[in-house]
C-alpha cells in the first residue's frame, strides 16, 4: 500500500543515509522501522492488565510456604 507521511527534514535525511548504508530501499527501511516499533509496543499494557486481574485476587503466599522457602536458602559464610 502506498502512503504519504510528513517527517522533519533531518529525520528524512538520516533515514536516507541509513537506508543507503544498509543497502535497503527507503520503503524497506520504513517497513522495518514501523514493524520494530509495533513489536516493541505489543505487550505495553500487560502489566496494567495483570495489576487489574490481581487487584481482586489474593496473590500472597501462605506463611508456612514462605517459611519453607526461607529455610531452603543456604546460609553464606560472609554473613
């Protein structure tokens, strides 16, 4: 799909230089850049959603399980 966008001249020129250096067409560079941006934001709201889910559920650990976990950690000599 063809599209037109407006970007600052400095960013356009930097993108042109990078595309040339990498041996990519301008379109290939922009596709890669947008795709990477989309991937990096894919799970952006995961923490928010998990917080919503667990705010209504007791997610604490039982005292006896906590005690067993603490006892299972070996003591270090430097203590």
